[in-house]
C-alpha cells in the first residue's frame, strides 16, 4: 500500500512547491478562488434498480387475506417467514444444503422457479410420474443401431459369477449392472460381449441439438425378458468403472419403476410453475396433491407445523403473480388484490380429509412398532397392541412428560410424531428400529397418513 502523507506534511509540500515556483518566476494562487471549486470528475456508480412496481392493496375484510397481506407483502418475506421457518431452519438438514431443492436463501427459493422436480428421488415409491424426465438412451451396436430409452438402471454389488461357465444365466437379483428399457433389443442371441453405449441429447454452446455417446461400458451383456432387461457382468476390476458410471447421473425415464414413463405422458412439471400454483410441485408437496391427484410421499413440512391458510394463500398469490418470463424479483409486492385465490382462501386449508385411528393409524403402528411396544414387557411401558392404546397416546410421553405422545392438531408438539419423523426434540434414536441393523423408517405414504391424522385432530373413529 503506497504511503500517504499526513495533513501537515501536505501543507508543507504545498508551501515549498509554491516557493520554488515563485523563485522561478511563476505565481500560483493557492486560495480557493485561485484553485477553483470545480474539479472534473466522472464517477462510476453502480446502476440503481428501480423500485418494485406498486400494486393496489386488498381493501376487503377477509381475515386470511388481510393477515397474508400484512405478514407477507413480498416474496422476500414469504421466503423468510414461511419457507425458511418450516423447511430450512437448521444447517445440513431438510432443505438446507441437504435435500433438493435447497431453499435456505432467497436466491435459492427464486431458483426453484422453472426448476425440475424430484432430482433426488430418495425412495423409488416417492417419485411422482409427472416429475419423470425423458430418459437417456442405450444401444448395443453389434445387435442394433436403434437407441432405446432407459427406464431404470441399478448396480447390485457382489461377487462376480461367470454364468457362461456355469451354463446358466442371471436374473433380476444377480450381482451386476441391470438396465431396464422401454422397448426390447431385438436379437437372436441371449448374450453378447461388446461396448454398450449410453446416449444423451445435448444442446451445444452454439445452440445446436446433438445426440452424443457420453459413456461406454464393455462387458458381457445378457438379454433377458425378451431384450427389455439387460444384464451387464461386472468383474472385480470393473467395479470402479461401474461405480463411476452410476455417479454420472444417468437419466431414467421410469424412475419409480411403475411402468409409466412420465415424460411420454406429458411435459415434466416444475418445482414452481410461473402463474400456475396448482401445477407447482413445491406447493403440491405442501398439499399432498396436484390437480386433485394424490402425489406419493408425505406432506411437507415433515416435522414442522403445516402451513396455515394465510401462509398457503401467500404461496398461491406469489406464484400466480410471477411474470411469464424474465428474472424473479422477490422484493416485488405480492398482488393480493388481483389474486384469484383471495375469493375463497378457505379452499386452501391443508387439513383436507383425514384418516382415523381404527381404520389406518393403528394398523401402521401395530405392524411397525408392535414387536417392541407389545407383549408382556413393552418398551417404555407403551403397549400399542392393547385396547387402551389410543387413550395412552393422548397422555404425556415417558421421555418428555410435558409433551404428550399425540397432541391433536399439533404434530410439532406430538412426541410420537417427532420420534417417527426424525424430529429434533426426542430422547434416544428415531423409530421404528430394525432389529437386524437398526436402520429403518416408515414409508412416505405411512408418514403422510399419520401426519394428516394428527393435524385433523387425531380422530379415533369415523
């Protein structure tokens, strides 16, 4: 950093310089009038963004609309008070750098607009058909030049088996690489040794569409199920190669393996669809449905209080008011006055149709928890298999006496729910526990039903 003289030194330099100039016959006027007050200077200032366009405020008396307008006037407030609170409150969990989509910052929330859904499938059964993308294609050049869409792909690690020497063939449980295709590869052979090619459609930097082979795997391929199921042998020296291939992220057209290729039915839905909250996957996960169709997986947020009507209204009006194109300005005002959902905000109530203890929840807990919480010496003194199990659920928990096992209408204050949903305020490990390896969890559908049951008041019978 260059040395900067202090004020006294600067004055001395001016005096000395003035004396030298005077001796040289030059006269310098160091007064303010002599030096002048106008200094030529063109500042380089950042461009100031115009203030968000103002909107007409809602002037009605519907309390949910008035609450939403007061608490969530902009997208920034919506992200901070609703999305961050319910989905990303702690670093490294939920949708804070762990699960897709990451929602812990306003920029990340804005990035969900037009983004694809279900990039991280988790359980196969949790994938919604409407989120599936067109799969990559596969080709065995020695059998056919035809490229066939990949439905799903799975690598089952294990000891290599030489089926040819054993005069047998693999099946769907064999250790190796399994590829399931939309259409069969027609061949008069049931096995071949060659390089299988993985093909994807790319858009080049020049904007051209090109089909490129992005990976090749050389091995012995077995054609099973009439050529729709390909099995690739994985020898010991090939394990790293196959692991790297799987890490590439092969796009699977039938990710949930139910035989429906979602992208062939309709264009994949988006995490947030501009102007269309009814077809936005993020909102669908909050509601548990999309266009009246139930979607797989539990309703979100999993271990937090569900959104109330005002919060859901803010989400719907925010999405409905998004521009058809261009950047997303979270500082722009949410236009509740023009929002169509303010006419009947009660329709956004998340409670919906509940399930009951006797018809659904009791069966789930008996099947998954009865092994430990049943019999002569039930764990924690809680017997889920007795007739008084429902009444016991409404009493305080053994671990945290001030918190009941089930608090009707309040999942976030129900110890049993926090225990099975991996909540933070629990003692010990999450439930249920697998007696073999300790690692088990209820399905997304089961968790969703239990959560809905609690939110609806933990009803015993219809």
